C-alpha cells in the first residue's frame, strides 16, 4: 500500500483555477478527475482547486478544496464566484501559496482553465459577461503573491513559479511579457486554439519529476500535452493541442526580446514610410506566415493576425529585397524570441482541425495584422493591443507599416 508522503517532501503545489461558467464546463471538468488520479500516483504533487461549475444539472456554485494522495480534502461549497474577477484570481493564488507553504512544496504553479483570447485575455464568465484582460491576469497573480507575503511574512520569498494556460492562444509574447513582469518564471501554453478538455493535469507530475532541471521539466510537460489522446467514444481519439510551448520568462531574456522587437518594429516603420516597394515586400513577408485559428469553420474569429513570431521574423530576415540593417534586426528579434523557448512540439497535420499544418508554430505568437480589419476586431470587449508589450515595442508603428 502506498503511504502518504510527509508534507516537507511535496515537490509541487498545483493550483487549478477553473472557470466552468461557460459552455466548456462539462468537458473541462475532466482535469479535476485527472488531478485526483495524479495525486494518487505521485504523492509529491498536491492540488489547490477553485472550481466554479454547474455540472450535473445543479445551480451555478463554487467549490474550493485540496487534493493530495488521491483524496479530496477541505471541501467548501459556496455561492458562485465571478471567475473573471482579478480579485478572485488573486485570492485563489494566495490560497495556493498558503497550501504550498503548509506542504513545504518546492514549486508553485497555477493552471488557468477556461476560454482564452491571446493578448486579449481569457477567463470568460458567462453569468457576468466578463472576460479578464490579459494584463489583469498577470497583475492578479502578482497581487496573490503579495497577499500571501502579507499574511505570511515568514514565507515572503515564495512566488508563482509557472503558469499553465489551459486556454486557447495564450502562448504569446504579450502574455509572456506580462507574466515575466509579475515575477512568474515559466509559461506553458499553446499558440493556437485548443480542444477541450485541453491540458491534462498530468503536467503537474511532469513538473514534480524535474523541479531541478528546467529543460527536462519543459520537455516532460510538452510531451505530456502532445502525447495525450482523449477518446470521445465516437470517432477517433484526439489530441488537445496543435502546438504547445514551455517558455522561459527570465527577466534578462524578456528585456532582450523587448529591445530587439522594438528595434525591428521601428526599422519596419521607417523603411515602409520611405519606400513603397519595401512596404509591399514587408507585407508579403508577414502574410506569408499564416496567423492562428487556421482550422475550417473559423471565419469570424479575430485571431488570424496572431502569427508565429520566430517564423515571421525569420521570413523578414531572409528577404533579399530588404536592406541588410533591417534583416539583421529581424534576425536578432528571432534569436531573442527563440531564447525563450525551453521546449515545443507542433503538428504538421492536426486531424481535429481538418489536418491544418502548424509546423511553423514553434514558440510564441506576435500580433501582426496585415489589414485594418484584423486590428482589434472585437475591441473593446477583447483588445490585443491594450497591453504593455504592444506599447513598449512600438508595435503600432509596425502595424501602420504592414496593415
């Protein structure tokens, strides 16, 4: 019989913040069943759960509990929380950190389970009509860390090591930048839309097995996601993601990304202003890299301008029609973004999306529209331009050159 591990030996406290106040409630609830199974198999992992749900035909309500050693503990059922509220996310992060301290966990991760909207944000609560903007998600995580430190000054050094986005389109430079400034070290996410239930809770075990080796951890997380198959009972089993990344959000690396992307954006704007043929070449290069939401039936969705950053910058860098200085800046931007990618896998024939090719979707996306209608088509409800990275890197200048 497996014995419980003593709390000081827990490797990972894995917080699951699941917004089931939407059409994905039933299917994404699978991640909670997975969490129980993972904790039973690996006693080094404990879970702190906040789940707003209406499953089993009941009224909308919020459940809070912990999971360890295959058992649900400390259950609490209450009125439904607004899961799109930054205040509620901050409180959940603080509770997860409290449990991490109690369990002596080496690392703390937060899994955001819901719809996602790239640099527009995510965590969509149907009952309130709210979507949490991406900068507010990052700020709420930082606020949760501060709440824990205030209540537990003896543990003030504890923070959120990683964020798992069980959401669509959240492997983006904007989200990576925001989380990095919030003190988060890693982001595990897909650049494309995902198929629910999405990221399996087995990633917690992958993290726990490699807490001292970031590269091995990242490889194990990506393998866990891309190797998962869900069986709907009708039709062929399907994978949850067409592509998936683990990004290193080291502050020095992110500053290099910001600096190199800003330099490239300024050069693109300057070159396009002075030469019509150069502007045409830049636009062709960007359009050569398909944005995300590539699957059939995606007409009307706004994320076709979320392009794989590395592939797009490499296309610019290799275009002999552009001057050497601009190409050098594009190459530098590509290298800087590549340095963030600890691990990734992508599909060149993703069956659930009609066999769409994602072989260039290695690493995070960048918002680069090639027509005016692609610029924030769902604003103000969802805005991919109202964030720090967009402003600090002069992305608007590049868009004016391209779109």
